[in-house]
C-alpha cells in the first residue's frame, strides 16, 4: 500500500507539472512573445479556461500527501515553511494579476499586472525547481525527523545547507527553462500569428538551454548524491524514464511538439521519483531519511483512503478531459474593429 500511495502522489505532482506547467511557462515568456497589450491579452486568453482548474492538481497532490504520508507532510511543511509562504504569495499574486488585468483599462494599470503575472510565474518555476533540488540533495533531519532550512547559507552543498545553493539554483534554472519552453509551445498550439511565430522562435531558442541544463543537472545530481544511481542499477527498466526524456527533448527540437514537451516534463519528474524511492525525503549524510515505511499512515487508513481517492481522481480526470475537449484547438481570431 505504501508503494501504491507513493505512485499516486507522484502521479498528482506529475499532472500538476505538466498541466499548470504551461500556465507558468506562458507567464515566463509573456514579455518575449507579446509586443503590445492586445497580444499580451491574447497570450493570457490561451490559458484562460484552464489555469485555475490546473491548480487543482497541486491541491490534490498536497491532500494525497497528507492522507498517505502524514509524518512527511508535518516534517516537510514545517522545514520548508519559508519557501511554502513564498509559493503561496506567488500563487496569490499570479491569480489576482490574471483577474485584475481586465478590470480597468488604463496605461499604468494593465502593464502593472502584466509584470506581476510574468514575474510571479517565472519565480514560481524557479522555486518549484529549487524545491525538487532540495529533495534530491537531502535535508539535515534530526533525531525527531525535523529540520529547518534558511533561505541560504554559503551556497555550498554542505552539512549546513540552505534552501538555495549552487545545486538547487541549477535545478531552479532548469525548471524555468523547461517550463518557459513548455509555455511557448502551448502558445504555438493555441494562438494565431504573429504570436504563434514568435512563440515558435522562443521555443526553438530555449531548446539548447534546456538540453544543456538537463545534462548539467543530471551530472550534478549524481555528484551531489551518488546513491541516486542505485535504483537504476538494481532495476534497469527504470532507465526507460530518462531515455523517454532525452527522446522527447529531441522531438521538441525537431517538431516543436507540445505533447513531446509534456512527455519530457513527466519523464524527468518520474526519473527523480524513481531514483529516490523508497525515500520520500532524503537526508543529509549521517541522518536517517524519511521513507515510505516510516512516514506512512496505518494500513487500514491507506486502504480506506484509496476507496475514497479513486472516485475523487475520476471526477478530476473527467473534468479535465471535458475542459480540454471543450476548448480544443485555436480560438477564433478576433475580428478587426
């Protein structure tokens, strides 16, 4: 049951990264692809029906984590209190920027919320990437399975780490580049020219950066935490995930495919999850990590939770399928006035 719930948490997080990832990416490239207020409005319209529904998967992931691994939830949410508050404020700012932009037509009001939307989206991508880097690197858990990390210390991977160090900054930059490319490809899929052409060019230019950062972060990950290779050696079938990531990135480069970008993001995240299993929060050297065994709820609780979780998942998936089918394709080009 613990492994099943581990996979369910990973599924919710992967769904969030793929779906809300293009929302964040659209914000990150907002000022690169759109040249005026009307084009920025068109950029926002590409995510209009989807962005708030996509964030449901973040709530689903947090709820699933709380239900299945309450010890991990308690430890991680207290130890990462500061970045979680940053994420909360960025989500709030991003949401109100999308909603407030259209309330007043003014030469100062509209650009202000465009800047907030773009900045909050880019910073969220970096923070989420740095958070994943912290999980891979490990945290200094004490005997009570607790920890607290400052925002930074000396930017080194050491026994006294901060949330930000050279490694987590690298993972944050990779997340920003990958999600920016993801968002640009979404605009290619949903917008008309000239926005579509500029987004295609941005996606093309970002591909080498994503490829280079993927290679650098992969090498750095095995350097920071050599044990990551253990699961791939013990279960060679797991090598399929990074192979899919590499192949998907090549398809993105050659065909500018949004579906390939989805596959790249999902397979990269699954590769990380596979490499740390059965740990759910690795610890710094010398400390005892949190695993699926020492953080899980009771077996009875997991069984009952699964009975209720499945229909909830079906509702969420059904709504997502309906939404994406209802708003499939490019919207009608607005008529000239």
